[in-house]
């Protein structure tokens, strides 16, 4: 799980043009996705809470806080997760 957290935080800081990172639980019933376009970040949460939030690149700090809160809610005790990365 810690590797998935690091991967998500690195995607926020990187200057990549397009990145999609999706984290699933072991049973694949909940997911958290971070989608990065050139000028926009999108955080998708589907599990306990179902929401979709959009941030501009300048709002990376707010997106990071929302990401950490979503990780705590969706994966409170998870040790094994599936990570899907597309570039």
C-alpha cells in the first residue's frame, strides 16, 4: 500500500503529459483513480464514497490532501492492492 501511495504522490509532482493511475482493493470492489491531463487533475473515488473531483495543475496541493483523505476512507486496513498505471 505504501508503494501505491508513493506512486500517486509522484504522479502529482511529475510533469508528465498524461498519466492514469488506478488503485483497486484486493477484492476489486473499490477503486481510487488519479487521471492527469495536460492542465487538469481528476480524482475519481468509487467505493464507500462515490465522487469525482477536478483540480487544476496549480491546485496540486489541494488534490494531494483530497487524495490522502480518500485513501484513508477507501483503504483503511488494506495491505494488498492492485495498481494499474498508464502513461
